[in-house]
């Protein structure tokens, strides 16, 4: 086994590139040339020790360095040189225990030499002593600041060391101190985010707050946006390129390390391990990211108990199969592992919550999401999921509060904005729903968002605005059956200018296919019993239920236009009972009933 390049850099400080006569130690004393070492056998032994180390003669190094140390007359610098070179020779011979003993003694004499901890970390890794190896890598980072390092740099290193050592809360506090004195330090911002996640604290809110004062279109803004969950890893990687190859290389190092670091927090250990290995090929050995990757890859490589891994995989597989009781049972078994990573527990809890919800057990579904939010208190998708369950249970204030908080975490998250818009429709708040759709369209100008905004305008009685949005959908995608359906309904209530969109949309559709029968019913081309027959014709129970939902709602809406309040109420109430909250007709039925 050869000596490692990272080790040789440190040893060169002791043995010198030009032999012992020209060597320079961390002190002014030269190895084997200290005034306290009288010319004699011990002086010759230390020279031979260093010479053997330079020749990569492991056995000779161990023998001669041992002889030099056994004299008991070496000064501090040559003693450290002998210990380090002998320790590295033991590593070359795969003898970790004596190497650790030598590095221990060297560190006692020179506790501020970061390279010695690096050497000992390697020896501990050889022994499989992962915690001790990570502890030493943390010390490499802590003690690696130069004498001229600024206080913020020292605080950052102490924070990273604390995080690697497992004290994420203390680390987060240190990173916060760095950001108070150096708010531009993106490394501290990203490390703070990781530490807050690891310590089950709200990590997204402070990241969002810090991001407000930055231009996130410029590097390292994409790293922040990735940690905010606003861009994908692919988009992040596309931001690496720069005309200066050195800059591109530095960015590639950052991306490899910080993507792997997030994967480690997320419990995606295989991805994290590969990412940290890649970071070590990209990052200069002098960087914090290089050393931190060496520590983090050990954490990512720790074996997962086979029964834990099996139970979690069975929970995931059961969710894919869709049987609620099986999901509840298998995910419950997985959750019995108290030592499961937080991210794995959250996955099992959300899967079981979904199964409870489908089984109609809203209390247990909400309780599982409560538990998941303790582990990930800033997970906007969990608040979004819990809002659905709370609203379905009739806890409107709690459901709306969840949506509101989720949107403080991700203000431009369109699906969450749309969720709140429809919840507001159900509650009769058309102005609020319109504002939500306006914001969603401003973020992503998509046809489905125009359709939703048009429905809100229709329910608010603004037929002109409704027709404008429905026409925009048809012009963007002529085969848009629901935009055609709603535009036909709007025309039935009040003729409006649509620029020929309705005719264009009708011409593009096969009205024999669903929801064609609904459109034909609205236009008076078929009777109510024909619509009911078409709705019942689908052999798939779920599809038939959706058709029943739509047929009932649009029949009720048409009866309301005709002034038949009794039929309208009956049909709308039926729609409210059979429609899923995922159907816009559910919310529209609630709104229409609220105005009757």
C-alpha cells in the first residue's frame, strides 16, 4: 500500500523536500538538528528514519524511527517527525493500531496541526471506527484556518466541525453568528440550512429570508434556489458553466458537495455516497468541501440494518400497490424502528396517512402528518397534505392555516396556491380565489390556470372575464373539452364575446367522447336521461364516479340558470357528496349551494 498524497503534504513540512539538512518543521527547530540532540546515534537514527520515509521503505522507516524514539533524547520537532513517519509507515503496512498510537502522541505534542488529525482519521477508517474518523476530520476543518483567518472563517469552521461531530443545534447557532457578521457567506447559509434540517428545525424560513436580499440569478444564487426547492438538480448543474474554466471547476465542486449533502439529510445514502466521492475528485484538497466530503462519505456509507431496510421497502411497495390496510400494516411495522432516519420515517408516515385518509380515518391520517411535521417542520408538502385532510374533516380554519403557512415557505408554489384558491371557492371567498389564480398565472401562464380562473370568474358572476379565460385556453389548445364546456355554460347564462372560440373548440372535439355528452346537454342537444346514461356507461368504478360528479354538477348549474332552484339544489348537493376535492366541480358545487 502506497503512502497517500494528502499525507505526504503534511509530512513534507517535517522532513523537508531537500532532505533533513534543509527540512523545516512547524517550529524553528529542524528534525534531527536540534541543539538538544547531541551528535551521536540518535541523530543518525532520525536522519535514517526520515531518509527511509522518503524512499517509501516502510520496514526501514519503522525500524529507524523506533530506534530514534527509543533513545529518549530527541527534541520535540524530531520526535514528532519520527512519530508521524513511523505512523504513516504502519498505515502503508495496513497496521492501523500502532499508527493510531503514533498519531495520538504526535497530536499531544502538536495539537494544532490539522494534518495529524487527517492522518489519524485515515487510520481510524481502516479500523472501521467511523465516529472517531469523522471526529478527526472535524478537527482537520476546525484547525485548518490559517493564522490570518477572519473571525467569521473560524466560526464557520467551528460550526462545520460541530455539525460533523453530530451537534447540529450548536452548529446552526454558530452558522447564524457567521451570517450576522458576514451575511454574504453562502457556505454558512447552506450549512445552516443543513444543520437546521438535521436538528428538526424550520430551515426554509431563514433561507428564504436571506435569499430576499440576493440576486439568485447569479452564482451562487442557483445553489440557494436548489436548497429552497425551486429548481431541479439538472437546472443547478446547467448553471455551472463559465467562460473561465477555473470558475466552472469551483462551481462543479460546490454542486457535487452540496447536492450530496442534501441527499444525506434526505436519507438518500447511495446518492450521497456517490456525490461525496465525486466531490473529492472535483474539489481542491485545501478546501473545506474536500475534507467535509471525506467525513460525510463515511456517514453515508454506514450500513443500514437489514430488517429496517426491508420493512421500509415493503411499506413503499405497499403504497405503490394501493391497498389501504396493507399500507397501514406494513408502514406501521416500518415505523416501529425508532432508529430509522428522519426522512425515512416521514416517508412511512405520509404513506400511512394517505392510506388512513382513503380508508376514511381522518383522525389517524392527521395524527400521522402531525408526527411527520415534528420531524420536518418546514415541509410545505406536508402542510399541503394536512390541509386537505383538515378541510375534508370540516376543520376549515385549520386547513386554511396550513395552506397559508405552506405558502409562506414557498410563495410561488403554484399547486399550493391553486389548492388555496379552490378552498376559498368552497368557502365562498371569490375575491381571494381570484387573487390566488392571478398570482398563479403570473408565476406560470398555463392553460389549466386560466381554466381555473375562468371558473372563479363564472361563479362570481363575471361572465365577460370568465369567457376571456376560457377562450384563452381554447386558443392555446383547441382540444380543450372543459374550457369548451364552461364557455358553453357561460354562453347559456349570458351571451358574451368569445372571438369564435366556442365554435373553434366544438369543431376540434369528438362530442361522443366524455365530457362531450355534458356539452351537448348544456347546448340542449340531448336530454337529462341521455346524459345520465352516458355517465353510467364507463365500466371503471372510479371513472364512473367522476362522470356522476360532473353530470350532477353541470345539471345543477344549468337548472340554476333556468331558475329551477329545487332541481339545482338536488343536483348540486349530489355533486358535493360524490365529487372528490380533486375535482373543481366539488368546490364549484359548494360555492353555488352557498349562494342559494
